[in-house]
C-alpha cells in the first residue's frame, strides 16, 4: 500500500509514544502489513522517508555501449533501427529508442550532412589545370564550343537530404586543416605592391567565406577550391613562389 508522509509520521509518533504494533493496528489508520513495514523501516534506517528505488535496470553495459559507438562510426548515416538490429546481433536486446538515448549520452546528435562534390586529389588537380588553360577564354571563344544537353546521373545515394550523427564540433575540426593550408599560401605571396594587393583580396574572400559558412558549422569545399585557385594564380605570377615546396 502506498502511504503519504503524514500517515507514516503519525504511525511512527504512536510507536515512539509506547504504542505497540497491535495497538496501532487497532486504530485502523492503515493495514496491518503497512504499519509493521513502516515501523521496521524506521528501526533499520531511522527515517520515515521512502527509500529511493534503483530504477529500471540499464539494458547495456559500458563495453556494449562502446561497441555501439564503433558500429555507428562505420556508417554515420545508418538509422537507429538499423543500428539496433546490428547491436542485437552482438547480444544486446535493445530498441531504436535505446540506441538514440546512448548517442545523446555521448553527445552525438543527428544533423543534415553537408553536400560536397566527391572529388579526389586527381579530380581537383585536373579541374585546376582546366581552369588555368581556359581561364582567359572570352565569350566568343566559348561560343565556338558545342555543348550537349545536361542530364543528372546518380550512381549511388539519395537526392534528398541525408542525416548523419556527429558531435557538434566534428565537422568544424575537419575543415580547419584546409583553412590553415590556404592561410599559409597567402603568407607565401611576394611582398610586392601587386602581391600585397592580391594578398588582401584573398584574405577578404577568406574572411567572407568563413563568416558566412563557418558560423553555421559547415565549410563549402567548392568555396575553398575557388579561393585556392585564386591563390595559385597569384603565386604563379610571383617570382618568389617555390612551387615544389607548395606541392
């Protein structure tokens, strides 16, 4: 039987005043089993407060939680249901809601994945070579080129939004090395009047891109590539540029 604090206090007050358990039961203040249980708990713990329950047992141990995190790192876009199914194969009986709860405990949140072109180092180098070769073309030159109709082909993945789980600073950290490289490039531009002017122009562009994109926790790869093209073009015109060292 669930008893209120006032009822437990009244039973203990009678007990302290010399009333036996049988006498208190005769008052019909509470059932016999409840009265004897309250008196017993008071003798053992010296308090009338209800002992705090341990709560529902945890479904997984620390080692199993670490296993779930490793499974999630294999595919950060996997859903909670898919991860729960794979976790169950490892011997953990847990639902998708339990999986989400473990991720929240570790600070992993679901965020929309930043869209970026699937470019390898070779793709980036080839694009840079193309820009150098045709960067000075005029509209008249491009008018002599025959372009085919545009079409979209997707070999894998969905065209809609894609969610991934990550910590709040994970994506930002991955962008910092690339920024450091660009700032280092700016510092290598020669100290001529034209070089200084180009340096300030590049720094302004970097400041604009970082303000508009980094504040939202994402940095566009295309934006960085555009800045890098400008820097490389400026460096090629500077006698002090050591091209092998940059590569």
